[in-house]
């Protein structure tokens, strides 16, 4: 009598997953996003136990469900009234700053600041955490924004420190943008405190892109702030505060990257809101608005890795950042853009799939050398790092070429 033998678990029929990503790759039935998408842009303090985009029983992602509700079931007129009431509560009568608008001079921050100032009579102070490697078009748009009638405070952290953190984040997390995101998220609340302004208005809620944040109109302050005695719990480039100190950085160097103390935020009574809670936010309309009112210019050519010309243009490292998400999660820039455009009903799913097939994972050649020089790493280190972050359940090698095991259909 023989006992049936189970198929042995080999690398081929049960490939390993890295970073706690879901083993089964699933694509949303409505958009083109997969369940491998992490729910936070800051990503994992540790590489494991990552929270990813939730799917329901019908195979539809939570971001698509949120968007469905925006098309029917929300009384946008009532929301506009809520916005007016909010602004009435904060509007200054002596011309002093009454609202902080964090932004880079992209279409969204142009739109928000312009509407607040010229439609609602607010006195915005715009706040920028600028890229360390501005693209020409990014710099032009930033200047155009300020020239369109806005006061701005830009905070640039120590260039040497930022370079080191970016390098660490690339090598240890394959996430070169992480230090930038941390600083950028914190700068709005920190400046609000500094200038005694109690209202911060952002553009679009990230949760609509699938981030699991449990709030809607008012930001979850915990995302930006932490209790004073936990501020040093921050992990950058997979290195703890103490490890970074051991690398030769000082507390002073790290301060810009640490979250604001929750106690300070609460004591000052600072409120944070998303404009996209108060209107049916559609990104292409923001582009046309910014072009007409603030002189916003799109990229003169198609952005590498995708089919669009007007989003996320200001930093030379943007293209590399999206390329790293293609390596780690199988989700490149065209997937993000197409998922977004399907939810906003600019394209249908078939078009989205075709765009993903055509552009996703295109190598960010244009600023490749700039990025290597900036991070002070060579090509060999670069490719070696990429390969370390290819999860076997996503990637396989065929004729010496890396191929995704699962693509959207
Ligand atoms: Zn979806």
C-alpha cells in the first residue's frame, strides 16, 4: 500500500513572500490596483507586518468603494456649507495668516490656496518642504505659484543629512522618498504652531487612494504627531533614532524628521482638513484650474513609467520612487495613475489595463545618474539593492530577465 505523497513545497510552486505581503496576488475588479499596495506612503517601520489595501468579498478594493460613494450618496452642497462655516470660524479680520496650505506648487496646492484666498477671502500662508533635486519644470511651477499671489515659507533641511537619510532609506528599505515624506508631512503642523495659525488645509485625502486612515474630514493627528515622549520612536531608512545618532547624526539633525508633539498640537487647538472632503475632487479639473489661474505647466513630455504629464513632477527622484514600488509590490506609476483615473471616471478598466501593460515599470532613465550621484551609490550597488527587494512571490527570472509572475488582466 502506498501513501499518496503531497507535492513538495518548492520555490516554484510556493514562492516566498517578503515584507509580509499577501501571498495570493489579487487585482481589483473595478480598477487595476492589486492587494500588494501598502496602506501608508511612509510604509513599514519594520519590513514585516505591512498593512495592505483591503478587498471586499466581491473582489473590489476599498479605494474604489470610497469613490463609488462620492458619486452618489454624498450631499456636496451640504459639505460646501460645512466648509464655509469652518472658514468663517477661522478667517482673520486684521489680515493676519489664518490658514496654512502645505504644498510644492503642484496643481493641488495651487488650487487649494487660490480658492481659499480668492473665493473665500482667507489669508493663506503656503508652506513648502522643497525637493532636494528640483526638476526644471518643478522649479518653474513653484515660482509660478508664488507669483500668482501667495506668501510662502520654505523649509529646507540640512542637505548633507537629507542625502544620508535618502541613501539609507534606499539601501535598507528601497524607499528613497521616505525621509522626504516624513519631513513633508510634519512641516505643515510645525509651521502652524510657529505662526500661531489654527487651521491647515490639504488637498486630497490619501485614504481615497487606499490608505487605511480612519478619518475623513479632519486628519488623524496621530498620523502626523506623536506623544512627546514617543517622538524619538521614529524609524528612518529602517534605522532607529539611536542607530542614526550612532551614524554621526545629532538630535538637531533629526529634529525636522520627527513628528510634532501631540500635546503641542492639541494645546494650540490646530485643526487639519482635506479639501477633498468638501467637494467631489477630480484631479484633471485641478490641472486645468491651476493652468488657468496660477500658470501651472505640465511636463513637456510624457512622464517616465506612466502616461500622464501633470502629476508629481517636481523632484528628480519621483521616477525612481515609483520604480521602487514596482520592484517591491509589482505596482508601478502607471498602475497608480490608471487606478486613480478609473475611480475618477476618466478612463474605463480596459483602457487602464492597456496603459499599465504599456508603461508600468518603465525604467526612470532621465534622472537615473542624478539619483545615483545624489545617493552616492554606484550602478552595481543600485541593481543589487533592487534584486534584494524582489519578493519571490512576485518575481521570477526567465532567460536572465526579471518577470512579474502576476499582471493585471
Ligand atoms: Zn479598485
